[in-house]
């Protein structure tokens, strides 16, 4: 602002000098001082010429700078004008916008690099008038589907009609479904399609994500194998390490010429320890075999109340021993099509869990209830025990995960697998100082 005022002052001063020069020259002519008057007019001419070039250069520089800003062209070099303080505000504006432009370009390059290195097909559409244009297509989408990086929706439609037709049928609204796409005119492949719409600065954008189901499955399988190997290696090391140490100790003992009573006691304790660890390993292997060799359910029609009564009859001695009151709130009669032995095993596992959760509680209550809705039966087993800590809520169904010393960590995992094999699901939640496990099964 200060530089602008200074510029106007300089222009005003030049105008005053020019007007004063003309007035003085006219005065000289009136006094018949022709030569002096001509000289005065010559000075006025020089002043006018200098002012013309000053204004011309000033306007040209401003026009060039504004044009560069409007066209996002920040390649111009104004260093030779830096010494002129009249342009300070202009150059400060130019440099600020240039830095912001460079920062934005850097971010765009980084974002595009990230998107191009993701193994998920991504296209972003931008709406202009009533048409959609390709705002961005990542390298994975282009190479995997053998599509050139086109800029128009109609060109993409020619390349991938099956994808574009689904999007158009939903009128470019949010989508989450599976889709089969032919790759390189070969076998069809199945992909997970997720699409969402958003508005940024009054412009509509449509984001499309395509993930190969094979890649998703392989990733999940890999994660599962890594977790399983961690568990197996952990259990094996926990048993093998002490067994090896004990064996080394026994070897040192048997190499002695004679054994004292103390040595014999050490041998006895060592053998007992190896037996305990061997039993633990055996239980671990048996648990793994149960999970990996779960037979397909042999379904039959059975009344829900009869199934619950059978389980309670089996568990009743334990309930009496632990002074646990079981309250069965199921009153209606419903039939379900399940493998009764497998579902009984699930219910027994959940009731056993409740028994352990009630270990340090008084009074001890287990509530059993059920409801039917949306062609499903929901069975709930609730106890007023210690509950599930937040830190382990996401781990209770993991294979071999347990908080009990004597536990194998198989019961809940096996239960989850059985229920899922029946087309259902099992969940848990803590509320009102009670823990509830809920089983959802399809009603017959």
C-alpha cells in the first residue's frame, strides 16, 4: 500500500512539473524570449517522454505479472526489477502465490505418487456441466485393466462397459457391490466395487475404487498365516526352551559317577516338568486339529427350547457346584435347522466361559434369552461376571488366545467357526456391568 501511494505521488509530481513547464514556456513566449520558450518546451517534451515510458513500463509489468498469476505461470523472472521499490507489493504478491503454487504442485505429485503405488484401481471423476470427465486415473487401474489414461467418460465406457453401466444405472451415487470384469479378453475376474460422491468447492467428484477379490482374500490369508505362525512359534518356544534346558541338566546329572538323593529329586522334578510341558503341547496340537478339521454341519430340524434344555442338563452339575443361578427366559417355541451336536458345543463353550467369568462374583447369575426377527433367531447368554476388558475385546475370537492359565484358547474360535458354518454370526458386548454373547442363526 505504501509503495502504491509513492507511485501515485511520483506520477502527480511529474504532471505538476509538466504543467509548470508549459506555463513557464508560455510566459517566455509572451515576453518575446523565443529561444528560452523553445528550450522550456523541449524540457516539457523530455518530461512527457519520460513519463510516457515510466507509465508504459509500469502498466506492462503489471499486466505481465497479473497475466502470469491468472494463467498459473510462475516461470517469469522479475529479478532485474527488484531494485525498484515501486513494485515491492506486486513482487511480494507474485512470490507468495508462486510459493503456494509450488507447494500445491509438490503435494499433488506426492498424492499422485501414493495413489499410483496402491494396488487398488482408482479413478476420480469430475462433473462439468452435465458430463463427467476423468479427473484422475492411477497407474494400477490403467495397467491392470489395460485402459489408456483417457480424459472423457465416454472413452472409458468404450473400454470398460460393464463397470460404467453399473455406475450409470445407480446415477453416479454411492455403490458397494461385486462386479465381474474381463481382463485382456481372458477369463472374468471378480472385483469389489466401492464408489462415493463428494462435493468440493461447488464441484461434484465421484471416486471409484476397484479391489480384486483374489487380492483381498490373499491378503487376509497372508495375515491369518502370519498370526497363526506367531502363535505356533510362541507356543513351541515356550515348551521347547524349558524342555531343552531340563534335558541339558539331566545330561549333566547322568554323566556323574553317582547320584545323590538331591540329584534324584532334581531328575524327578525335571521329568514331571517335561511331562507337563508335553501335555500342554499335546493340548495345543489337539486344539489346532479341532479348528482345522471342523466337519460340515449335518443339519436337522430341532426345537430351540429342547436344544437349550439339553445343554442346561449337561451343565447343571457344574452350576450347582459353583452356586450359579441360571435363568432361562425363553418362552416361545421356534424351530431351527442346525447340527444339534455342534450348536450344543457352542452353547456349552459360552456357558463355560460364563462360569469362569463368575469365579469371583456374588451373586452369580447367568441369563439365557432369545428373540425372533427378520427370519433370524437371536440367542443371548448373559452373565454378571467380571466382563471383557477393552484391551482384549478384539482378540477374544482369535485362535489360542486365552486369559486363563489352564485355557487352550480354542473354545470361542471353534464356536465362531461353527456358527459361521451355519450361515450365522456371533458377537459380544459389555453393558450395565454384564457381558452378553449373542448368536444369530437363520430361522427354519
